[in-house]
């Protein structure tokens, strides 16, 4: 079963913390132990895990990405959003997070982020939970 998280981005590039939404889906699924697999079915968005405590970190990552991969450049892609495609490939379309005792296994400062690179748009993240609990 694939579950979905709906995300609405508000700006061209932004990180959106989806940790609580993933945790809610996990609670609904009732999984105790295993792996959560997140996948973004978009070509100009990504998912990553990084610091959630200080929003400056997300801003710094975006600032550097936007500097490294400018919006305008010597791009061939006619749609005009090549920088978003490149950023999406760099960060990546998926990630895995371990699950233990019904919770995502994240470090104190870690959060799960949806990364928008061509917003604002309505997006979604596909989530699959796999259990490793053995039969009693
Ligand atoms: Zn495009």
C-alpha cells in the first residue's frame, strides 16, 4: 500500500518540514518496526533529511544551491526550469528512514524535508512502510 502526503509550496524554492506528516501516516499504518520509504513523483522536487531545529540551515542550503545552480543559465530545456531539474537530481527523489517502537528513527536535530525547486505548486510525496517484525 502506498500512502501520500500532500504538500503545497508557497515560493519558488523552499524546504517544507514533513516529519510530523510522515509520523502521522506511520501511526495510521500501525507499524512498529521496519523502514519508511519516501518517494517524490516529480522531476523538480526532492526529499532530504537535515537539521530542523534552526531554519537558517534550510535557508543556507537553498542559498548555496541557488548560487551553484542559477535560475538563468546556458540551459537548453525549453520549459525554462532546468535549474529545478538539476537541483532535484542532486538532492534526489527518495529516502529511507528507519522505524523503531512506532517512531521514525531521527537524531535530535533531524527533520524530514520536502524540497521544492519549482514552486509554488501542489505536490505529493509517496510513502511506503515495510515491516521487519517476525512472526511470534
Ligand atoms: Zn522542465
